C-alpha cells in the first residue's frame, strides 16, 4: 500500500478514536518505511495508540508493559512529522505515563489522546 495513503488512513482512524485500527495502520506504515528516524516516529504513534486501547479497555497491566520502551520513544519524538503537530500527543503521552508508572490509574478512565492535526 502507498505510504501516503497508509499515513492518511492511520490519522483518520486515530482522529475518530479507532485506536486499535490506527495502531494496526501505523504498524503497516512502519513496515513500509526505510529511514530509521521515520520508523521510530511511526512506531511511537503505534505504541501510543496501543496505550490508548489498553487504557480504554481497562488493561492496565498491558499499559504498564508499554512503559519499557515508550518513554524513550516519546522523549525522541520531534515536534512535527509529515505536517502534523506532535506536541499535543507527546504531552498527553508524558502525562499519561506518569499516571501509569505511579499506579494512579483511577484518573485514566476516558483518557483519550488528542487528535493528530
């Protein structure tokens, strides 16, 4: 599938809060990319959407498992990628990770990542 279409489809699914489908599309996109920096950005977005799925299904153990590599990926996330401002989702992820690491999961219900625009 074409990279631009995968990107557009992943954004669309993320923005309508279909985080599982967005995760799958970001993974498909990851497989198509060659450049390491781009792969890391897309992998981060895939992991963020997986985190959203786990939070919203109440699977906190799975959310906590993502904390092994997600903090480093988020730390290295740029401000922008392919014309999309990544700062709001980076901030959301950092705030959410603090709650998960601190076992403050009661505040995570209905914790939806921001749209990617």
